[in-house]
C-alpha cells in the first residue's frame, strides 16, 4: 500500500540517497551536478524537512519517491520530484505529480510551477504531457533551466 507522508529529521539520509540515485545518471549528460544533488551539499534537504516541504512516497516500508513543495506568494513551487530508479515505471511519478497538484489546490493556489534542466528531455516531455506550459528559460548556477507552469483553475 502506498502513502505520502511528511519527511522527518530521521529521513534525511534516505532523502539524500534517493535524490542521488534519481539524478546521478544526469551528471554525464549535462556535464555537471544537477541542482537537486547540489542541494545535498548545501544542506537544503535538512532545512526543507524542518520547514515541512518534503513529502515522501512510501510503498509498504520502502521510500520510493519524494516531492519538495515550497509555497511562494503566487504559486506552489514543485522544487523537486524524484522516484527511486528501482521503483520507476510503476506510476509513482504520476502519483506524486497528482498529489502536488492536489496540495496546491488545497492551499488555494491557482497554479503550480516547476523547473528542470533543459537537457533532461524526458522530464520536459512528461511535464508537457501533464499540461505544464513553458514560461521561460534561464541560466542559474551554471545550469540551463526551463520553467513551466500549470493552471489549476
């Protein structure tokens, strides 16, 4: 049985391991460490857990995915969504995306936003399939990012 729960301090090691596993294969493609992996070195996941921003998808006793949801003044930012490579292809990513959108609606947001690295082509295709529309591109921290938004109204 799958359930989504808030991450706790004791989950930090599991969160960082899942992020590393989910994004490590992109290092060679983009020629540098992706943003979610950089967040480990910067201690962001510990702060996100403290703030209540990280939600874990658990299937029985195994953490199979996560999402980082950060409220902004006019949108809910889906800062990261990741599924363990061993658990991919089972619909967990879709489940997390739907949960993120539901959470945005529950908190009164009219839209949800996210960004990804422009060389993560498969992620861009998935987000577009889910109804996200590109709003702009920017280079930040040496990473070429594509920003997307989905209206929830």
